[in-house]
């Protein structure tokens, strides 16, 4: 395993703890998201602000249409793979309101997802009940910050599942 493995685990743990903090969530929403939008687009998903962490492998670029404008929007997000599907959590760092991309997908569920340079056409759906619980658990195991974000808000954080249509 070598000496870098414990160091990388420490780095991952520290990066994830920071991202789950109030300051970290704010930084990811207001600083890292615009930077990731640029980096992930220019490098076809190979370079982003989370590079060097295990979470980088789960960074994706969601392409969707604006709910009101109909214009194409792109937003970098953390996803969790469950089989052939991708789970997105509309946490917005535990904010009071849902993120814009959630409303966009509700209005226009046909979207694209760029995963490690590969673009997939997908259909989005919000899950509820036991299905939501199962997908939430998978996402929270992938990134523990989601559980912390849920404690910061009174809303039930939506879970969106993207199913590729061109696999």
C-alpha cells in the first residue's frame, strides 16, 4: 500500500469534513462551483477542484434546460453511481430552498450527464418512500456531508435519480 495511502485517506477525510462544514458548503456553492464549471468543461471532466480526493471520481457535469428560460444550464455536482443510474442530492449545503438545477429537472427531466469525459443522455426523476431511502443511504455513504446538510434545514432534501437513455 505504501506511505501515500494513509496520507491520501487523511487528505480525503479532511477534504470531506471541510466540504460538510458550513464554511465548506458555502465555498463549494459560491467559489468551487464556478471554478469546476470551467475546469470540468475545458478538460471533459478530467480536472476539477476536488482532484486528488476520492470524491473527484464522482464529480459530474449536469446539463439541463432552465425551468423558465429554456436555456441550457450546466452545473458541476457530486453524484453517486448505483448500478447504471446516477443519484443527485439537491442539498445545496443544507440551504432553506432547493437548488435551481432541481427545479430545472422537475420542469425538464431530459438532461445530459458528463461523467469522466463521457456524455450520457438521461431522464431524471425524483424518488420517494423506500426508494428514496435506499438512494439517500447510498449517497450518504458516498459523501457523509449530505447527512450533515439535512440537519441544517427543515425541508426533506430531494433525491434525484438519473437513468441513462443511451447506454
